[in-house]
C-alpha cells in the first residue's frame, strides 16, 4: 500500500433558495461544482443506505483525468455522519475489476492488500492543502475504488453522496512531489481469546519531511499508536487511532522533519474473541499492522527500515 496525496477550497450552498413564486426550492445537498477545465477534476459517488441498515459500498470507475495531474489541494463533501470515505486505486498493474458498485466486504475479501489508498475522510466537509509548490502526481489510466461506510439508524432510506475535488497547479509552479510508503508487519500472531499487542521500530534511510501519517489494521484492531524513535529511545505517543475502519490520515503542518536514522515506534493492539489464533493475511478475516507515511522529497527509494520488533523478527 502506498499512501499518496491530499488537500483545499471552500463552497457556499444556499440553504433556502427562492423559486420564482416565492416558495423555497429544495436544496441538493450533494451538489458540489467540479473544478473548471484545466484546474482539476472531481471524484463522485452516489448510493443508497436503506432504512435501519449499515452499508459498506465500493464504486469502481476510471480516474477522471487523462493527463498526469499535479494535485496541490482537495475539497470534499459528503453526508454528515458518514463513518468514513476513502479513495483507493488498483494502480497501473493491479487487478482489473469491472466498473460498478460492490459490497466492499466481497470486493476486499481476497485482494484487500492489492489496493493503494490515497485519500480518506470522516468529516462532512473540509479542505486539505499541501504547501505551495508541493504536489501529489496522480497518473491517468488507473481505476478508482471510491468507498463509503454509513450506518443508517433512521426509518427512511438515505441517499448517500461523496464528492472530492482535486485541484491542480501548473507544471512550472511545481517544486517537489510527495511520495508514500508503508511499514508492514507480516509476522503477526494473535492468540485466541485474548487482547494482544505487537510493536515495530523503524528508522528512515535518508532525511525526509513527513506530511501525513495513517494507520491500517483489519476488524480485530482496537488501537494503533505511533511514537517518535530516535534510533535508541522511544518518546511519547503522538498518534492514536481506535477505529480500524478509518485510516485516520493526519497532516503535519509544518511537516515533521525526520533525519536519517530516526523514525517511529508503532504498535497495534487487537482483540481476538475467537477460539483460533489469527495471523497476517490479505483477507478481511486475517489481520494487518501497517504504518503509512507521505513525505517529501519524492524519492522512491526512501523508506523507514525496520530495526527492532516485539517478536524479534526483522523484515524489509
């Protein structure tokens, strides 16, 4: 999984526009004007959550841009109370999936780790802005997995909507691109009927400035924490996520500078109520413990190298 991108803008929608006869016009809360041609593009998804239901839906469609796009900012809007929304991709060489709407449980069952998540949110509306001249380069010719998770406790069906506007800048204004990576513990072993924690310590192989951090576990995950690690000592926890559904992408402004040889200690805690142990795997019934980070400069060889783990196993 590579985590890449994120971002801005503001939008004002009238709440009681008047028709010609003076009666209020119903407001389409899902409406978000797409960026003008040459200024960006819009990711859009619509679905229905039946009354008294919980839905986890994935729309698969082609990325709405035909050129390499230097994205500097993002504005998004979705239903209030949305549990979470994410945008992922199968990448250029990933699995081919027929376009359409899917139950995410079924879509992810056998290939959850084949997707690269590059944006996520829980708030109803917000903007995210990269620094001036910093961009996420989104390529054309990739497929998008647009995911929403919503719990409808009402007695009426709810029309779900998710809009994400990606705003680009001119190539001549680009100073540096971001790059993303992850540290993934593939030696997880969670005993049956127990709460269990494992941790990993990693250090960067070059100087970087971290703009975003995010976490990833599956459904047994109850806590994910991150603390600074200077190569010898671990500091105080500064990142905590208790919701496995939500990757909790956190932006650091100014970016978090990590000199070569320093990094993080991250830990995952799971609660396994079953009578069988659970280990690392790609399906939703297996588990993961992944730390994702986005940094500048855009150097593909930059990574946080594992130097110590709770089970004593080191990996690349």
